[in-house]
């Protein structure tokens, strides 16, 4: 039974760590799991990712940014996500359509109906079954992201990590708004706390989701 789960949240919310923990426990339960991320996930989309995240590209306009995310997504969906789902895999994806609505729509202020149309075009309507929103205040997340970068000895922050807290706060509020509008698909998870605590919250949500799918 294929299943498409996406992870969303602001910078530093801990998505990447939590995805690998969930992947591990699903594999232990015998599921076939594919882990992927956006922007990226395949060679063409990874090349677009380099352009998008390079801090040298300060001149990039919001429209260029939107179109590049959409282009990367179109390739990723066709090359990775759809084939994996067709083979009955569980796909765990680090960011997807909601990131574009939250960052380019709520964050940059682009027309959200237009973003939705582009999402539809890029994905051919391939929507997540479940979206886990790891929520925490923007200032907490940014602090974690900057700490992580200095631990990894990254000389520069990515383009988005250079944005002010106000930007990330708009993104966070955007995500919460989306979660409220699509409560069926979204689960909001408190992302503050230890890695183990958050992992437990996520497992509980996923277990409940599996149980509800079996019943229906
Ligand atoms: P990444 O280093 O993967 O950050 P994170 O670990 O926080 O996901 O960089 C991805 C960045 O791209 C992140 O700042 C969010 C941004 N983004 C968008 O603005 N729009 C999108 O559609 C996607 C997928 C990501």
C-alpha cells in the first residue's frame, strides 16, 4: 500500500533528523521506504537547488524563485515520487507543495492562487496523504539552524537563513493557516523538546493514521 507523507516547518524545526528516525522505525516494521527532499531529490532538481540556495544569488526575484521551485518539483515528482508510489512504497519527503505556499506565498507575498496553480502543474495533482507540520516559534528555529550551521562549520548561511525573523514568522503563520484549512491532511506537531520526545509524537500520529487507513 503506497503512502505519501510530507514534512514541513520553518528552518531549524528538526525535520531532517525526525525523517530519518521515522524511516528507521518504518523499515523495522517491514515497510519499503523512500526518503527524499525538496528542492532536490534527483540530479536535475539538485542542480536547481544549488541555484536556489546559493547566498550569492541575492538578486533573485520572488517570481524567479517560485518558478525554479516549481521546475525542481516537476522533475522530482516525475522521476522519484510517482514511480516510488506506483511501486507501493512509503515516500517520506522533506518539504513539498506547502513549502511553496508558506515561503513564496505567505513569506514573499506572491499570489497564493497562482502558487496553487503552479503546484498543481508541477505535481500533476500528486498530493500527500499526510503532512506533518513540525511547529515552533520562528526565533527558536532560526537559532537552532544557525547553531547547526556553525557546528557543521558552514561558512555562510543559506539564502533563507539570512532572512529576518519577521519573514520566518510569516512562514510559520502561513503553515499554521494551511494546516487549519486542510485539517484532514495536516497534523501539527510540537517541535520543541528533545529529539526523542518529538520522535515519539510523530510515531503516535503515524500509528493512528495507519489504523484509520486500515479501517476505511
Ligand atoms: P534546506 O537547506 O533543505 O533547508 P531545510 O533543512 O530547512 O529544509 O533548504 C531548503 C530551503 O528552501 C528552505 O529554506 C525552504 C526553502 N523552500 C522554499 O522557499 N520553497 C519551496 O517550495 C521549498 C521546497 C523550499
